[in-house]
C-alpha cells in the first residue's frame, strides 16, 4: 500500500499579505477572543482562573430552559432536519411576532420577521442590505464588535467615545454633528460591555433626531437607518426598563431593524437562533444574502424555539430564575467593590441595570506595586490582576474605548462561591499597590 501524502509540507511557504483580499489583510479577529483564549490556556494548565471574560454561559452556571431542550430533541426525532425556509420556519416567525405584540404592544406584519443563525449574521446581512463602501456608520464605544463590521464593509465608521456620565451610551448631542449623510446608527441596549440601559428620554431624543433627518432627506436618497441590537432586552433589573425605538416612535418603523435572539436571554449562545424585525423590503434583502452565506438557523432548533416562545408560562419561569441568577452575581460583585471603595481603594462601578455585565473602574493604571512592578497601561493592569489573583476581565479598550482603567465583568461563567473567593484576593492585590 502506498503511503499517504503529507499535505502539511506543501503549506511551508512564506506568508505574504498579498495572498489575501485587502480587507482580510488587517487584523479583524475580535480582541475579546484573544484574551479569552489566553484564559482558556491558563485553565488548561491547571491554574485557578475566575473567568469574567466572555459573554457566554458555562452550563454549570446557566443552562438553556429544560422545556426548550426537550422541544429541540423532539424536533430532531420528528425529522425536522432538512433545509429551513430562507426567511425562517413559519412557526418561529409567528411566535416572535406574537411575543413582540404581547411584550412591546407592537403589531409588526409577519413579513418583518426573519430568522438566522444568531444575531451576528443578522447584523452582517443588514450591512449587506444598506451599507455601501464609504457610507457613514455611527456607533458609540465602548461597544461590541462595531468596528469590525465597519471594517468588513469598508464603511466610514464614526466612533463616538461615550462616558460614565451617560452610562457609556451615546447621546443625541454626541450623534448630532455626524448625522448628515450618515447611513446607519448602530445602538445596543442593554449594552455590551457596560450592562447599562438607555433611559426613555435619552432614546426618545435620538429617535426624534433620526425622524427629523429622514424628513429632511428626499425619497430618492438613502434614508438614515437604526440598527437596534436588543439581544439582552429580557435581562433588566429593578426599575430599569427596556425601550425600543419603534415602541417609542412607531413612525421610525421604516428605518429601524431590531436585532434579537436566544443567545443571551435563554443562555443559548450555542443554539444559534436569532431574529430581526425589519421593514419588509429590507428583511427581503437580508434573506437574499442568507441564501448565499447559508446562515440559516438549524431547522430543529427553530421549531423548538417556536414551541418554547409560545409557552408563556415556561418563558416567564425561565426568565425569573435566570435573571435572578445573573442579578445576584452582578449585585454581589457590586457590593464587594463598593465595600473596597468605602475603605478608600480607587474603585468605581456602575449599578447593574441589564445584560450580564458590570462596568468596573480600578484606578491602578500608571501606579507601581510595592514590589516595583509598574502598571503602565490597561493591558499591564489586566495582566497584574490575572497573575496576582486569577481574576480575568476584559478592559474597555477591547471594545474600542479610550477610557483608562475600566473593565467589563461578565458573569455567565462564574458562581457566587467564585465571586466570594476572588474578591478578598482582589483586595490584597490592590493593597500591594502604592496609591
Ligand atoms: C450586543 C451583542 N449583539 C450580538 C451578539 C451576538 O449574538 P449571537 O451570538 O446571537 O450572534 C452579542 C454577543 O456577545 C452581543 O453582545
């Protein structure tokens, strides 16, 4: 028998950037994943790591609803394994339509709803549908992945640096100077990475400005669209409520695409089911692009999610338990940090409002430890905390922000015990810094 051909030896060529399309020549892999990979490697080496990095859920902490799991299994048993329709399985589109009607009081036509394999392909297809190379796309930072979408579509990205004072969300005033000739404003609330939400008034201000701008444009011109990423809308706490542009200003419906799915609210990041509510013509263009990228959600999972969403009792049961679990973790970190702040440590944190994140500030960048280690920048500060305490969090720079000392804490992978264990270690590590 002849021996196999070793293909690896044919790959031993020198890498030259001209092998790639111009867009692929730049680094466009998410920074967050780089840090998360480093953390996984440490864990694999047996190190104790308190992993507050990825916006994901470890099944030991958060599971998808049992009812949903059973319905997906049943759909496979029933042979729901062939291609789904391009727009998505009808029962799921109807289930989302009726959920939006119940929860938001908004009656969208069925043609508004399209299903894809998560929120990402919906954002991607929305860009495909409305953004030409060079078009102006406005977004605020810190935020999740906007700069990568802008890069992939050769758009002219306008990144607004948002501050703690505005909950790290963009204001009408900050957007206003850029709005003329812009094609798309991308908004996200509850916000990844800050865990903050738009107040009703703040969002209304932005909505009115977009309406005014679209009234100014002629029907021949491309309008100004809003991509409203509300993937965390079901995770809000206490008095903090979720608002969407279309429920506040229904006249915005022709210009607004709502992005949503099962990834976060139902701890189903690996299920890959998302949906958008879009003007029907834009929805149709998005579906045309799914036809080529093949980013449909798996058929059996669409069927299972439809059955779950139609069972209000199961949804409410899950949401209560899940939100309580997320909130308890966020509140506990917040309480520990406030305790340290009261002791005089340079710490700030924003009260948990929504999503699975907490914004935390450590005034340690530029400081020196008692053993002489200088924490020159955000990255050095991050490494110090990781090496000294095992605490892994993501600095805001990974979300495009220029803010120094701010970190995102994500709680989908940690237990209450983990939090109670790491916080005294954090206190010790801060105590070793000369303030
Ligand atoms: C704001 C936001 N939108 C979209 C996504 C991606 O969702 P999916 O996993 O459904 O593609 C994430 C994931 O972290 C997110 O934080």
